[in-house]
C-alpha cells in the first residue's frame, strides 16, 4: 500500500509542476515587443518594453528555481531522504515533540540554505537591475535572522502544541488544534501590525495636513471609525508602493507605504483608501476569516482521519509510524485539494476587489482610483495582458484593464 501512496504523491508533484509550466507558457504567449493598442495611454513604448523584459526575466528565473525544487523533492521521495532524516532524529530523542521539531527544523534549515542564493539573486540582481531594490546587505541579513527567530518561536511553539494534542487528546486532537489555530490566526490578524511589523519596519502616524484631513473627512462621511493612519518605511526595501488595512474591531488601522505617498496625489490616495474601506464595509475581511477557519477545520478533520495510518510514514521511507512523517505525507496528498481551494479563493477575492472598487467609485470618485491603479501598475512594471487562464488560477486581483473597464461603467 505504501508504494501506491508514494506513486500517488510523485504523480501529484509531477502534474503540479507540469500544470504550472503550462500556465507560464500561456501567460508568456501574450507578451509582445510592440505596445498593444489597449495599453496606449497607460504605458509608453520604452516603459512597456521594460515591463515585458521584467516579466521574461522573472519567468525564466522562476522556471529555474522551480525546476531545481521539483528535482530535489523527487530525489528525496525516491531515495528515501525523508525516512533517513526520521532515522537520524530518532538517534537523539524518542520524545515525539522534540522529534517533530528537529525533523521540520532540519528540513526548514536545508530548504532555507538552498533557497537563499535564489532569493539574494532575485533581490540584488533582478530587482536591482529594474530599479526596485532598496535593500542593503545589512537589512537583508537582519531580516533573515529575525525571520529564523520568529519561525522558531511561533512555528515551533504551534508545532509543539499540535503534537501535544495528538499525543494526549486522542481522536479529538484535530478539534483542539482547530480551536487553538483559529484563535491564534484571529489574534495575529488583530495584532500583526502592532507586534510583528515593528520588528522589520518603522511605522509612524501620518502627519497632520491636507492628506490626513482628506482621509479623515472621507472616513467620517462613509461611517468608518478610523483611529489610526500609519506610514511605513517601505522604501527601506523596495521602490514598489502599497497600502493595506489590517486588524479587526477596535484594532483596525490603515497603513500607507511612504513610496505610495511620494508617487500619488492626495485625491488618488483617498481613492485607494476608499477601496480598502470598501472591503471593511462589505465585510470581506470577516468573510475571509470565516472561510479560512472553515477550510482549516476541514483540513484538520481529514488529517485526523488519516494521520495514524502507518502507510503514510512508510511511503516516505519511515521505519516507524510517526506524526511528522504522517503530516508531511498528508500535506503532499492534500495539495490538489489545496490548489482547488486556492483557485476558488482567488475567484472570490477578485469578486471582492470589484465590490471594493464599486464602493470607492460610488462613495468617492472612480477617476482618481483609475489614475492610482494605472500609476501603481506602471511603477511596478506589471504585466497588463495576462492570459485569462493564468488570471483564473493565480490572480487574487482582477487585471488592471478589467478594473478600469469596471470603474468606467460606474462613472
């Protein structure tokens, strides 16, 4: 039976890799060297050629790194690498919690060591070449160290709790894990900006002036209780701009990247924030939390049904049934379901983006939002003619031209 499971896992990984490459090919088929008619007035000839080159370079680089990851996991599966690692950690401890932490810690460390050169190349070569990178080697190194510490503290802590539930709660371990994970997710949504973000970026309240007054006036008019407007030093790492809404209830806050403020007018910024407020007013955040909690519950319930089957551990080369091998095998088998749920989630997210755009157009103005979206896309060298199939699978936001058409109808 374990051989059947192993073949299924390998088949899933191969099909997933092939599917992603087909999506990349379809997307690349839409590229052109000449500025398309529908993009005139958004891109000029030179900027458009630069955006196409940026897409090509990133696709080739992504293909190389994805191919290497694909080959490595196939080697680990076919040569029994996961089983060897399980045997290795068992030489040092029989405690299931420590075994799981060592097993996933070593896997994570090996993965990070292998991926870091690609990450460095992407940041300091590709992003630098196209004028986006602002990250210094010191900032990069500090980010890495902080990321490791947070992973060890939070990831390790949650893993230890999960294994403890598995060992003590019997068949209901998935239910206790679901409750704890859901509570932790909601806690992080509420406090991420105030607890985690400051470890990496400086946030300061938006200064008094025309922009703050305009934002507060619109928030008051639309019935949105706004206590906090922060500016984050996004320019510390990249010239790319963004804005986001975080938190729930009294802990909600609006965060603007300093690069966004630099490149946009006050009217455009209010339009962008009107879009973010639209998500709140339409209860998209609440719906997202509920769906995420339900998805996690279903996944953990299924895990509870299969985790004790020795065939899962044996399929990965384990000599003894273990929690960490079982959860890894289950994760690989669950990946097609995860992909389908991700596609459905993206479809819902695109619907929510249209609804937030409509709110901004009705409650504020469509034109400055259109102008802001154009600037953001051009400044990011975005691919504005993605293949529809690629959009359906990967895009959480509608493509720019679709959003502009939608906003045009709302004027």
